[in-house]
């Protein structure tokens, strides 16, 4: 039976990530009148449309989200997320007197977005979240495999559309830039800077190619059985995963051995195992 383990290291990382995220929101984005997106953005919009305060809307919106996180992710993730949401609220209050005045809206959007993405990415790497759409993004990743940054960005597009009710198109567009920059940084920080590629190689010289990959690239290979639909010939398809920087060398090796080889290359978001990332616990 798998037992969820909590660690002080994860909690410390969540606190650091929340502090960075709070700086991005309170010190950079808010003074520039830009949205940070997510449930907070929805709560701000609802506050303008009703008489209820932001914190009340934020709490109401987060209740079903946290219940979904407990049901579909894990108890540890919900506990970590509660810590993250509480810490973010505290840091936002403490940093309220501070602000970084950046007159250039584009610079504020990019800098604030990158900083917010770094903070959120650190929180995710520590298996937690700051609540809101972060939890939804983790659920989507677990069941459908979409990157966390992609899901957060898609949900924030809805927030931007709703923001037109209370904001100008210009500020909404600059907010979109900040959200896009944030979503890109989330994926980089959460999955790491290492980028890998998985190649499927079809060749009649599969034995020679696999030997060259093993000896020259020090990467493992797997044979997959296949049959040519047109020729009806049995083939052994080579599947191998290499680092992004090894990809040119891989193609050179393959085409030196067989100039008629057929190669399919896909981006591998995460790779665990010998020669790549060590196995670690999910959310």
C-alpha cells in the first residue's frame, strides 16, 4: 500500500514559491493594474459585480476545488495546497506596502509573469499548489496528461475574457502577456530544464542502428514488432529516448547506416529511469 509522505523540505519549498509568487502579484502586477489570473482574478471580477469581498469569493470558489483535489489527487496534496493558499494570503498581506513601479506595461507584464511562473513552478515541484486553478491543472495533468502550464493558461484565458467586463482591452492584453510568460515558466521549472526526445526508427538495418546507439550514444533501445502495410514485411521498430543535444548525432548515426530509414521524433515531457530523472513521488 502506498503511503503519502510529507516532508519539511517540500513545505519549505512551497513557502519559498508562495513568497516569490506574492512578490510577482503584489509588488509587480497589481501596481501595474494587471491581472494574475486564476481564481483570484475571478474573485476580483465577482467583487466588482456584487457587494461581497474578494476573500469571501476566493474561499467560496476554492471549497469545491479543494474537495476535488482530495478526491482525485491525494490527501497530502490538499494539505500542501492549504499550506500554500494560507501562505500566499499571508505574504500578499505583508507585501502590500511594497511596490515596484514599472511604467512600461510590457516590461511589467513580462517580468511579473516570469516571476509568477517561477514561484508557481517551485510550488508544483514540491508537490503542492497555491489553491484555485492550480489544483484543477494537477487533476487535468493526472487524468489527461496536459502540461500544468497549458491548463493554467487556458483557464486564465477565460478569466481575461471575463475581465473585459471591468477592465480595458489594453490592460487585458498586457495581462495575457503576463499569463503566457507565467505558464511557460511553470512548465520549465516544474519539469526541469532538461529536454528529451523519443525517436521511433524503422529500418531493415535495425540491428546495426541499435548497436550504434548503444555504443556511441550510450542510450538504451527497445525493439517493437511491426509489419509494413504495403510490403507486408516484418520489421523491428527501434524506440529510443535521447537528450535534445544528442538528437543531431542520433540522426547522423541512423542515416549513415541506412539512408532510407524512416524516423519519427516526439518531444518527451518527462523521462524517468537510468540516465534520466530519478523516480519521484507524484502529487
